[in-house]
C-alpha cells in the first residue's frame, strides 16, 4: 500500500525533498497477539493489554494494544519509510497525540503522513524543520491514532558543500 510522491528514497532524502502539502502513505504493519501481551506486561500492565480472558470484561470487549505500542508500530513505519536515512537530525517532540480508537491483535496498521510545514532554521541555516501530521489507520481505513511530528533535517545544499 506504499503510496508516496517523494522523488527520492529515504537513503537520499534531504530537507528540500519534504514538500508542504504532500501526502505519503506507508504500511501495513501487523499487530501480533504475542507482541500486544508482551508489550503490555513489560510497559503497561493493565488487564486489557495483558490478559485475553479478563480483557473480555473490559469496555473494549477484548484485548487491545497499548497506545504506546501503537505509537511504536507507527514509529517503525515512519522511520523505515518517511525519515531520511542520511539527513535526519532528530526531533524535539510531538504535539497533539491522540488515541482515537482501540487497536486489536490482528489489525493491520498503516500511516498517512501529510507535510504541514517546512522552513529553514533561522539559527542553523544548514538544516530545516519539517512539521508533519501523522495519521495511523487500521485495515478498515479508520483513524486509530494521530499526532503532529517535528523533525530536524539537513539541507542537501549543506551536504554538497562539505
């Protein structure tokens, strides 16, 4: 389902390749039962993340992935397909993280990333700031999570001048 209008691969993607208004889709990635339970036991030990039988009595009617597990799956797709392998300089954080619907074992998640804004850094003009809206979709194309991501990305011009 990968659908992107990037003209460069992640191995050769720089700040200039992120175009405001462009939309990119990547995925799917599977939500595995064993991983839901393992992640839940390790990081968010609530019965609706760790115990299939007790989870049936929850408001969800069954076992669900932790929101942080969903965020980790999103990050895997984002890192593998959207972030530059050569020019990514990290992130100061995310804004407006929302978990809109539960994610169940057996779901297949994909991401739709819209570039909201790109601007050259005023303090460090060898790089830019890319703001992106990330939507996580299940196999029914329902939004299950969203957030706004900020990334620092090196300029191609800066790399060519070195």
